[in-house]
């Protein structure tokens, strides 16, 4: 890898390696019915919408229902990220999606933390877990997820998020959840303005979000963009995913460069390495080729990512110092 990089927006269930998919599928006796394993968990070029994209999570949802499966998946993903040369990553997952066979939320979280720590091994990379509530989850499940985030904060978990089909439930419905997290000093990011309205972004910021997952819709509002710049909100953007979900109609229409040029703190991320068939390096090369980003620009976005990381200040200062010392080819 040419540069030290950070991935802030990465879903565990959307980033399973084919080896893990095959092994776990064999363990539960899953029948692919002649379909290619990769096709079962990848959106491909013919993805038509966010709803279509989310269908790729059906099989991972079946596979990740035991402590052993979650630990393996987290360990494997973390190992792969470290081998790619990343210096920091936040891996997110929704505990409430992994309790179909009797697993508790606590056990699911502990399994992922164990796997992440094993995957890090002796590597230089640092990582943390984000716990996702779900737009289409029950209020009680979402409250429990945020309670778990508070309980495991500083023990491998670094914050919380909400994901799922944006717009299915109005953003205002989740205001009490986020305001309680803010009161309890639980850092959180919010999937907003991905395929929904830019007003969701403004609401998320008003609830206390310091980061926004995707945020593409902000390009349609001068006031929203001004808010993001003024409040120094960091956008976790995922170009290939955004193209697949039709959050943007084309690479030329993607707002990443427009936001960057405006002084908004943008970052590039993978979202789902397997569902989107991507890596951080692939995302970087794509935006250099089609958006005109330079290595210096990529370095700046990676620094934005580290500055926005949900890390303790002392740990953050250390990793930023390492980044500044090892910023190659800039």
C-alpha cells in the first residue's frame, strides 16, 4: 500500500471473505443451489437500489448466528485489513441481527471483540467496534444495542450507529435514542442522506452526531453543506457502494470532490468489502482516476478520518503522530 490508510465505515457482515463464507455455509448445511458463492454475497454491477443491495446480507445473516462464527468473521476481517496495511479501522455490526439461535447481545459483542483482538495480533493496526441499531429494528432492540455500546465502551467498542433502509422510519423517531447516547457520552455516527433526504443529515447533527455515514444528499442543500463545514462534521463516504445503491447516478455525479473542495471533512471508505467487491486501495485508485484527487488529497482525507476516529485522545495523538511520520509519496 502506498499510503497509511483508515477505514471508518466498514460492516462486518458485508465483508466476509469467501473462505469464511464457504466454511460457515458448510457448517450449517447451506445449499447454494448451483449459485456461485461470491454471487450470493456480492451486489455486482446490476444492483438497482439500496433495497436490492441489502438483499446481499441475507446469507451472512444466516451464517453469523453463533459466537464461533462471529469471532471467526471478525478475526478474519481484521487480519485482512492489517495485511492491507491499514493503520486504523472501525468495524460495525448490529448485535440484534445475530440472536436468532439464542445468542445474547452481550455474547455477540464479546465474540466480535475477541475476534478483532485476535486478528490484530502483533500488527501495528488499531481497530474498534461500532454497534449498529437498525432503522427497521424494534425500539427495544435499538435501545439494548445502545446500552451495549455504553457497557462495552473502552473495552473494544468505540461507539454506535444506526443502519438499514433509510427513510423506512422518520429520522425524528430516533431522536430520544441519540440524545440519550449524547447524554451518556457514547460517540455515534448516523447513516443519513445515503438514499434519503438531506434533512436527515441536519437532524442527525442536531442530535449530536459528529460523523455521518454517506451523506450524499447534502449536495442538494447549500444550508446543509454549510452546516457540515461549520460544525466540522466528518462524512464517511463509500463511492462504489454509493454507485451500486444508486445514491448517486454516476461516478461523475458523486459529490465527494465537491464536498472536499468546499472544505467539508470527507473520508473514503469501503462500506462492505465483499458486497461491493472493493478494498480501500481500490476506492483510492478510483477517486484518483475519475475525480482528480492527488496523493496529497488522499493523505488529507486519511488525516480527517483519524481526527474523527472514536478513540481516546492519547491513543488518537499517537496514531496521528505515526501517520504524519509515515505519510509516503506526498
